[in-house]
């Protein structure tokens, strides 16, 4: 049992337990060699019996270990504690984008665009290192107090082109592209689609496709026309509608070919100051109502 004050691998001194998730317990620790505070993510003991759990946990460390980008959570090291694998991560003080949306429901247009500029920049960096994240969603994006976005959880990340394993869906159903749902390999287009869904959710407060069960949601991703965000929020500019719809085309080859191209499209839309003027309703224009 891990206790406050324990020293792990002659390097990490446990300060406190800060969270418990489905896969791991998370501790704040002092890195005595690196002279910094780290987040020590330790796999739960009861999950060790399933090799798939261990593989996913180890994959997270292996995929992120070589990445060094301001919008990606750093991995400093890994090892074992009492036969439980652990990952020493950059210590993040903040909430997730999911927490932010739960509180605010939706973001302003400018805030949503700022989030997406950082997300596309980080994902482009990941892709250029030959990795597809495969689980881009608000729950896996830290939202720091200064507005910085940090991409986390590389548990199902894979090299570009990795075949799908069996019949299992790699990702979270609300953010899965049609080709993922029909057994396609890991590709840049998968993450582009997921980022389009995140952008949609940031602006509208909802995911575009929901349903009674996984099958119904999957069918909508595969067959149903993608809804224009401005149908839910009329103040969303047409240029932003176009970016989200392009990212979420049914055919992978009709989406942005790279996260960098999506990033550039968002930056171009933000440069048009007309997109950020307050849009007044008809009654306001006629009578001056607020």
C-alpha cells in the first residue's frame, strides 16, 4: 500500500493522493532528481489480472514519452511500485475541458477558437511524430487557469496505420469517425474528425450525435448528415460552420488532410473581425431591446 512520505525508486517522494480514476490512483510527488513536482499515475492493483489493461497503461507512457510540446502533458519516467506500473507525468493544476463545459455549458466563440488553435497545434505535433491519439475528447484535455490546453491520456494511441484489433471500437463513441466504427486503421483523419466534434461541443454545449445506445449513435456517425452548428447557435459564423463540417465529413479524404490545415483555417476565421462582432436579434435591431 502506497503511503504519504513513501519514496519510490529512490526518486519520487509521495506528497498526497490527488485523484482516483477507473484505471489508476494519482499522487502528487516530489521528483528529488528533477527538482520538480510530478503527478504519479499508478495502475490499480485489481486491474493487473487483465493483460489488456496493462498493455493500455504501458502504451500511454510509451506513446507520450518522446513528445515535448506545450500542449501535450509531458511524461518524465515510468516504472513499477509493488508490481503496479506507474507513470511520472507533468503535474497539472487545473480542470479538464469537460469540467469547464459542465460548468459553462458552452464557450464563447473566441474562447472556443483559442482552445481549438492549441488543440490542433498539439495534435499536429503528435501526428508529425507518427502517432494518432484516437481518443480526443474534452475529458482528455486539461484546461489550465491561464487558458492553456494540455492533451493527455495516450492509452489507445497508436502509430499511424495501425490496424484495428478485432471488433472493439478504439475511442469514445461520441467522437469516433465513421471509418473507426467500421474497422478502419488508425489515421490522421480519425483525430481530425474527433477535433471537429470537440469544436462543435465547445460552441453548442452538445455533441452532434446522441442516442439510446452505442449502435444508434454509431449509425448516426456513419449515415446521418452532420448538423450545422449554427442551426443550434445562430450566432456562429458561416466560416466556423464550414471548418467543423469539413473536419467531420463522412469520407476521410474530404476532411482536412492535416491538423495544421485545420489550425490555419481557424486562424484565418479569427482574423476576420466581422466574425466576432455581437450579433443582434431582430427585436434588438428594431426596438433597441437587449
